[in-house]
């Protein structure tokens, strides 16, 4: 009887699925002009190309040793993401001969190879359904449906896994009341802002928050730039916002449905005036384009240059002509840096617009409240959590009360704050255990990962873990000397956190258990929960 097992894709960094969905859905809805720039890989990794329909390479970090980790950021129980993870791993198998897949949420050998019996069509049918239900993951799907010699190896610590799950279940009952209390504080802050802030800045901040909720990044960038210019805020430190702003008008002109039509018209025009061998060379170039914006820009530019060479007038094809500068500018934008710039520019605008110390303090308090709200929703990213821990006193709501009450008296307003703010602060402290254990788990994940790589003597392997862990895990892996390629699969809008929460409430299961329960394998061997 095997004792190694796969935990449900839940309590590990998987417990941070709600965070991951929140972050990933932002990128699903990015405007066309906001993209992740192409990452340059070293020569020995140049054949690692993720098809655009499956995902993208987000980062590369060079280590000091000849070992490479392909870190795939997991979007747990999201069907489209899991399908894409399976396809990305398959690409790595075919191009790199990859064999070892290291997973959070499991301990030891969690492969499904022994259950790989019966017709492939039946296995695909079973695996597809189980993955839609969030019961198996992308790597398990691939391991069960294909004949590749994969080893899936769980790198969890049993003790830390259990502690993390206990911490999660402990804070969940506290969420509704704590959320309501923080919303009450938020309403009090909003009342005071409405009176104390200069009207122009209050209207601007309110508009920006509304645009953020709508995920309208174009309008956000426009509003930020207009206000920054009015207040003479220097824009040298915000290159991505500047580029995005310059693309807003271009994007309207670069109608890509129109571009495709104009490309066809230009090729037809060339057929009458350009030697067939020259035209064939350009047309063949399009076959290599795919969804790479730079390759597409190169192709369109080849058409434009060919027209110049043979004195063919294509000035009427404005969408095609506009597409080249648009795509080249688009490739310069770092979408991750954009969000950081957006927050910093907002702070710079506030610093210019708010001259009174009380207004500045109210602005910072509003920002700190959002950190607390994210913390309670278990959506706080590591950087903000570090700020919360390092400056815990700044986030004590009981310390806010005297200032808020005094400001209310000054402007003759009545505000309602929660009665027991000290109790609220103590409740907020309860949430720290969840994040604290998650930090400790990261070290155990890296230690177990390193041990397995050394044991298997694999120069390249895949690590599948939630995005919550990414920054800390990458730092730890680099200290050991690993090269790290960070890959993000494309994510769909199906399932979402609701299915994740449902899976948390069910009994322990793993891929083997579900596959066996499906009737795929007739073995009498039981795989008990640990």
C-alpha cells in the first residue's frame, strides 16, 4: 500500500486561491495595449516558447548552477488554466525531455501512472469531467491521459500543511463580521473625505476608484495623466503609463479586424506588381507570426517596405500602417510595472493636491484600510503583508478613532465607528497566523524540492505552485543557485473561488482517489487519507 499522497488542491499556497483569482482576473481583462513584454531566455533555453493561446513566460532569473526550474503559477480549480498547464508541461516534455513535476499540495509520489489503463478516449472523458469539477489538476490530467514517463512529486510538509488548513478554517468564521466593521470605518473615512478634501481631488479619487472597479485601464491612465499634468507632477518615473496613454489614440486607429482585411487587399495588390518569389518570401513570414506582437509588427512592416520598394501606393490602408507603431509600442509596456506605477502616481498626485496635514493623514488612512480589507479577504500579496508586519502600529484601527472623531467634530459631521475597535484589532491579529504559516511553508517546499531534484538527478524540472508563493520561492531558489523560468498559464472565468471554497469543505481526496472512484481502475487497493 502506498503511503505517499496528493492533497486536494486546496490548503497550501492553494489556500491562497482566492488571492490568485483576484490577481489573475485583472490580467484576463487587460486592454489589448497592455501586455507582458517578451522575456529574453539564454541560448540553451531558446526553444522554450509558450504558445500564446496557452500562456506566457513572465520572468527569467539566472542562477549559478546548471539546474533549471520552470515555475508554472497555478490557478487552482480553474478549468481553462489547468488545461493550459497540461499543454505547457507537454510542450516541455517534447522540447526539453522533461520528466519531473514538483507540486505543492502533495507529499511524495502522487503520479497517476498505475491508473493509466483502458482506452485513451475513456481516460480523456473521465479526466475532463474530473478537472471541470476541480477534482484533479492539469498535471494529473496529463499524467493520466498520456503515456509520457512523468513523475509527479509532492513537496509539502504534512505538519505545515495541516497547520495552514487549520489557520484557514479558524479565520473563515471571522470574515463576515470583520469585513462589515472595516466597511463601517471606510464609510466614516469617505464621509470625512467628502468634506475635508478639496472637491476636485475628492471627485478625482472617486472617479478613479470607480474606473478601477470597472477595470477600465485606458480611462484610469487618461484620468491620472490629465490630473498629473494639471498639478505639474513630473512624469519621468512612470514610463509605462506614458506609453499606455500614447497608445490610446493609436488603438482606436489600429482596428485589427480592419488590419486583417487591409492586409488581404495589399497582398492582392502585390500579386499584380511584385515578383512571385519576393511575394512568397513575405507571405511565408506570416506563417511564423502567431500571436507575438513583435513578429506581427515585423510582418506588417515587410509589407510596407515591399510597397515602397515597388512604388505601390498603400496610403489608403491606414489601419495596417498604424498597426506597426502600435504593436512596437505595446511590446514596450510592462503590465506588472504599470500597476505599481499607477499606485505611485496616485500618491504623487495626492501629495500635490492635498496641502493640509489632516487631509494627507486621511488619505493614508484610506490606503491602510484597503490593506486591512485585503488581509481579511486573504488576498494580501507578500509585499503588502511585509509592510503590515513591519508597521503594525500604523494599522491599529483603535489608534485611528481619536483622529477620525476629532475631524468629524471640526466639520460638524456624525460618523459611526465600530464600538469595539480594540477587539477588531485583536481579530485582525488572528489572520496573521495564516500568512505566517504560509511563509514558513515556502522554506519547506524549497527544501523538499531540492532534495527530490538531487535524488532524481534531473537538470530541468517543473514546479507548480500558486502565485502567492512566487516572489519568496524565486528568491529562495536563486539563493540555492537554480535558474528559474516563471510561466503564467492563460486563465478562464469559469469555476472561480466558489468551487475552491466548496472543495475545501469536502473530505480529503486526491487524483488517485477520484480516478479510482470513477471506475477506471478495478484494483482493490485502497489509498487512505493520511
